[in-house]
């Protein structure tokens, strides 16, 4: 529903239409004072009817606008949650690969320790090599963790900026909506009063 719909749905009846018939009555049927009171009563009733119809239309339009805004926010949150989940899954796969390599290295170390017990020097060299390899794995793991934390922080900043932008746009839209509703309502009221006065003076 739009403001045009609200304008189109207003009461188009003429406040003074029913008064013309009364004007045709003879002076013996109704006094001049009675005609004025009837005109004022009909004018008041027509104005109240127009206000009630306008208020219901504006309430429906405002509810529809708020529902649309809520849907936008929910879609944005779902998109952000999906991005976080995808990033966690990607880094989780890399973590798993590094841990598997690390466990494989440890297992090989144990096997070599059993087989090369009599060859201490060779075992020592092999052990040093494996330590260096594990150190590299640990370094890689730390780099992945640092990169993951940094990426998540950047993503969080991006999401906060998106949230700020969307909320700012929504505030602007609501401000414009309130301004349009106020202007439309004032124009409708002025038009209704002008039409009623014209009917009274005819």
C-alpha cells in the first residue's frame, strides 16, 4: 500500500451534497437556524469520517513499511551469518590438514624411535629434523590462526559498516515517510475544509 492508495481511498462524498436538498425545503418545514445546525452537524460528521478513513490507511501503510524494513534486516543478518560460517569452514579444513600432518609426524617419530634405538646418532639427526618439521607446522598453524583472527575482525568491521549503512538508510526512509505522511495529511485536511466551506457558501 502507498500514499497514493491512501489518497485514492479517502471519502469522496461532498459534505454539502445532502444540504442542497434541504435548501429546497420550504421555509415552513425548517427554520434558518435549523438549517445552519444541520449543515454544521453534517460538516462535522464528514470531517470525522474522512479523518478515521485516513488514519486507518496510514496505519496500514506504516505497518507494511516496517515489515519490509524487518525483512531487509533479516536478509542481511542471514547473509552475514552465512559468510561467517563459510569462513570458519574454510579455515577449519586447513586446521584439520595441519593437525593431521602434525599427528603423522609424531607417529613417524615414534616408529623411528623404536627402529633406530641402536643408532643413536642417526636417531638424533632424524629427531632434530622432525623437530624442525614440527616447528614449521606450528609456525604455519600460528600464521593460519593470526590470519583467521585478522580476517574475522575485518569481516566484523565490514558487517558493522553494512549495519550502520542500512540503519542510516532506514532512518532516512522513515524520516521521509513521516514527512510525506504529514504533508499528505495536511493537504487532505485543507482540501476537505475548503470543499466543506465552499458547499456551505453555495
